C-alpha cells in the first residue's frame, strides 16, 4: 500500500535517480559510453532499491 510517508521518502530518491540519469545522457552524448552505462545502472539501482525493500517488508 502506498502511503504519504513512502511518497515523501521516494521523492528525493527519484530526484537523485533523474539527476544521475541525466548525467548518463550527457556522458553518452560526449562519447563516454562506458561511463554513461554505469550512470544508467546506478540510477536504476538507486530507484529500485527502496521499492524492493518495501516489497520485502510488506510480504514478510
């Protein structure tokens, strides 16, 4: 169940992931493909980690 607390916690996480992904896009356009892929992976992990923890605690 989504609560206001979860939304408030997720907002800064979402902003960090967007910022990291935008750096990855910039790096990709500058020709640094390896750094861009790493940034995209980091952004994805930043976004998905809290969601997986919440799912784990809701199931347990």
